[in-house]
C-alpha cells in the first residue's frame, strides 16, 4: 500500500436492514480516499466500510486541488463494492450532498444558512464549507465507488483567492467522529429514499436545499467561461442556466457564485 494506515479504532454505525457501517477512525492519514483505494487494490476492501482521519495531510478536492485540513475537521470516505456500488456515479453528488446538508444542519442553530451548490459543494453563509469527491473503479469483487467527503468543522483553511467557511464560526463545536456518524446515518436515509422513490425525489429534495432560482452563476468549462442565472436541474441532474444567449445545459465544469462569494 502506498498509504499505510495509522493506528485506528473501529466502531459500528447502524444501517437499515440490521446492517452497520464499519467506521475506521485513524489518528492521521495522508488521504482517506487513497487508503480506501489501496485497500481495494489489495483485495481488502468491502462494502460498507468507512474511513475517517482526525488529521488528513494530503487530502484532495475537485479538479486535483489540494484539500487542506488543519485538524479538527471532517475527512471521511465511504467504500461501496459490488451490489453496494449500484447507484449511478452521476447521482452521487446529489445523494452525498443531501447527506452532508442533513448532518451539518442537525448541529446548526440556523439550518437555513446552508445551501447546496452544483455539483458537489455545501455552502455556509454563501461560502464553501464542505465538498465531495467521487472515484470509481473495478476489482475482483466487482465495481467499486469511493465517496470522499470533507467538511470544515473547527477551522477553514486559508487558500489564496478563495473564501471558505467553518462550522465553528456559528458557535458550533462538534467532533469529527460525531459528524461522521451523522453523515453515515443521513446517507442511509437518502439511499433508502433513492431506492424507494428514484432520482426524482432526490432531485426535488436537492433543489429545496440549493441556492434559489435566479442566483447568478459563472461556469468555467475548459477554455470556455460564461455566466447565467440558476434555472434548476434537468431530470437527470444536469445544471440548467438562463443566459443572455438563451437557456443552457451544463454537463461539466466549475461553477462559481457570481460576485465573488465563493469559488
């Protein structure tokens, strides 16, 4: 393994159907998602395993960015293997985003301060406080998915040109372990919702927690950049924008809040 695990303890977090998440709590890791992938490559991965680090030294965000963790924040990755990896990868940003929103809102005195931003960010007072990184592959046990989630709980890292938020700014103190438990339990609920009602219910729930229609957005996709206002989601989760040139669908790209609130 390229990312050897530190000393860790394991705890069970109840799931539906009498099952349980097996949560490994490591004192220090380079990357929780990289450890999951190393375990899968070594044939040691299994469905329902979650890995968290109390300190993460080499976390990764979207588009190859470094996700810096000064300690005391949430660094959690969930491993899904075989039948457990049956959710289409394109739907995970919405399911995991709803789980993060629900978990964080449960500790906030002002849950309305939270907003989801397409495709995989959670904003607090308009600034990013949490994000999701989804990776996929296949091994001897079948296809796998690793869902990485990071949230600023006690401190927001300082990154030039970006405005980030943390939960402690709202007078909230919560341990990474308690937040990880809350995220896993919320994740179960939204997976059950998807299984019972399909993506339509997930889409409606996500829209109810997103920034409102008409919010000004800027999209950078490759060497293109354009602006518009948020017009919702298509039935398959594609971002819809109203632009000066007419309606536009966004399949991929970096979405920025216009006005410099959040990168």
